[in-house]
C-alpha cells in the first residue's frame, strides 16, 4: 500500500499539471499532503514534514541557486556566454556541440553539485540552441540532462558514484576507470538516440518551450534608424568567463583533494560551493560595473532576483514532496520485496540491482538517496552473489538514474532554467534519464562476462 500510494501521488501530480493545468506549486503540495496522510504519517506530521522538506532543500541549494542565477544574469549583460557559444560553434560546428557539452559535463565536472552544473550550463545550452534549428532547445536540454546526471552516478568524484563505491567497498581507482568509460559511452549514445528522436518530431517547440526570454538575455544592442550599435567595451572572453570557471576550479579542486584525503580547512573553505559561487558572483558584479556601468548592472541583478524567487519556490516545494516520501518506510518495504541469493544468474542479479534502484528513484525522487538506499539493501547480500561488486555498483547507478520526474526538485529547476514547459521537461529530462538508464544497463550487462 505504501508503494501504491506513492504511485498515486506521483500520477496525481502529473495529471493535475498536464491535464488540468494546475500550477506546479499547488500540484506538488496536494501530492505531498495526499501521500503523507495516506501513508500513515498523520495530519500534523505530514504538514511538519512538508515544512521541514522545504527548509532543508533551501538550506542545501538556496544560496547556490541564488548566486548562480545572478552570475548568469550578469554574464548575459556582458555578452560573455553568447560569445563563448559562438566560439564553440566556430570550433566544433552545431552538429558536434551537443556531444561535446554532454561529454564535458560527464567526464570533467561530476565533482560539481548537479544543481550548480545546471545553473552554469543552462545559459550556454539556451544560447547555443538556435544554431541547431527550431528544435535546438530540445536537443541541448537533453544533452545537459545526460551530461550532468550520467556523470553523477558513474564518474568519480560524483556524489552518487562515491556513495555506491563506499557502500559496496569498490576500489575507487577501479570505479574511476570503469565508471568513466561507461559514463562517456552512455552519454554519447544517449545524445545520439535522443537527437535522432527530436529531429523526427518528438520535440514540439510550440508546446514544449515556454518562449520566455529573460530581459538579461536580450541582445545588448540598440537600434536606431534600422542600424545596430554594438557595445564597444567588452572584457576579453577569458576574463568575462572567469565568474564561471573560477568557481568550477575551486569546487573541483576541493572535491578531488577530499576524495584523496588531501584536504584541509583552507581547501575545504575555498572549495565549498557556496563560497566558490559567491566569489564568482563578486567577480561578475565587478566586471559588469566596469564594462557595463551601474545602471545595467542593477537592471541585471533585479532580473536575476525575480527569476531566483520563482525557482526557489518550485524547488522548495519539490523538496517537500521528497521529504514526505522519505519519511515513510518505503525503502524497507522494497527491501523486503526484492531478494537475491547465490543461485541467481549474474544477469538476474544485475537486473534486480537495477530494478531496486530504479523503483526507489521513481518513488523517492532523489538519485543519490536511491543509489545509497539500493546499495544499503544489496550490500549485506553482496557476498552471496556470484558477480563482481563493480558490476552491481554500476547497475545500481544505472537504475538510480531512471526517469527523474516531478517528485524531484531538480525537475522544477530544470524546467524553469531551461525555459521549457512541464511537458518539455518530461521529454528532455524524464525521458532522457530513462533512456540513459536503459542504455547504461545494456552496457553493464555486456561488461559482466569480463568481471
């Protein structure tokens, strides 16, 4: 019944939003209240958990979102991201850009918190989209999804990857090499298949895109008598992008040092995402003041504050739903439903590990929580299975990736920041993560004879 009520709550949220056009915030609260009461938390406990979930997710990502959005608004004002996309297009061409962006996010940036990656990558993706045609935003949105989340579960030092390796006692060096290969192969194949489907009509710009362009993204030129006056003062591109790569370098360095037990209080402070993004915001603010003046800088900040409020509210309510689901005994119920023993074939063990993680993710709405819970369920019986821990670990990561949807705060962040509708997010995020999960499962199954 706990599983049934979770399914009903999730389906109700989807139907309220898509069929009845109810605002996502209201739909999420209704779903959270239904599940909490139906699952036995009680009236008071349900409301308390909703409030706690909102508060905890805000404490975790609130400042990251705020700083990141403000950085993006200031960079748009300076034309930095537009110029960077133009450079990538010149170097790679529009056909290769989605693959390059997705592969870079997977292989290079998994140490960066996924919400931070989304905040920093979404403006690049949106600016590059027109070069890929009228369905370009669909392709780029899917590429961002695959790039960020595949690396999260397969590539060291992604949080999901580290968690799985630690719980299953998988050597980090082994996870690093094999996980990187599986992750890059998965993301490239996912982008290829999804791009093919988008170009065959899966993506409909009229219904899948909001069509909203923030003021900070408008071309910073002025028209007079049919001519365009281009800004004369622009920082060098490397300097203009420093608010992006300085935080990335700090966060990545801190994560790598921590992974190898070489960190100290100074590196932990400098590599903390909150400080790193705040430093990026200060750099962007100073550059904007120098090159664009106080008036345009203040205008960009106001636009960023407006966008931040919308994102924070939806993200917080999404966190409330996840907290209500986590407060029930769903993980224990699933642990009792799925069992494995030494007589099970290797492929069966792999599929069971994948299925446990996938069901947990569908219900809980958190990739990392699903991965950790699945590893915790399977870990005690791992010694009884005739299969390598690395294969089980990869299967868990693959399953935890499956079909990220409306009970995740990341879903609502993605929808707002990529400027797609709920229907568009279900295609570019939910479908893409399901596709990547299935593709990676096939790759893991093909690897089983070698371990």
